[in-house]
C-alpha cells in the first residue's frame, strides 16, 4: 500500500505515457505493451515511489528489442486476473480492477 509505479523510456525525463497500447499495473508495477511497434524499442526503467517514505527507487534498465523473424513468444491464451478477494468502495466512487488478456 502507498506504492506507485512509473516507467521511464530511454532514460528520458519524460515519463512513459499510458495509451491504448501501454498500461502500467499499479498492483504489480508491470508494464504491458500491446502490439509492439518499432518505436517501442529501447530501454525501460521502473521507478517505485512510496508516499509514506517520501522516497523513489529506480530499477535497472530493461532493453526491449524486436525479433527479426517476426515470431511471437509462445503464450497460451489466458486471462490474467489478480482481483482482491473483497473490494470495498464508497457509493458513487470508482473502482479500477485490472484484467489482461494474454495469448497468441
């Protein structure tokens, strides 16, 4: 609780913006990319912030490269769900549940 995750692209001070293809899970910190494009190639670094500790920690860069043969990894189709057993919300408020469809 109290952690937030941000991904930085190519050591750029501009943070990676979420859009229709990119999503950062605030539950796990994972970065998800749908339909990788050539301009996605580069180094990604995760920064974890703690509001309580008033501190930010940077992970090592992770390189993303495109395969030359165009082959995708071997992933069986599945739905990745990490819902809490119980979710409470005040009436009229919004709740965000994360669910990802994976597969080939």
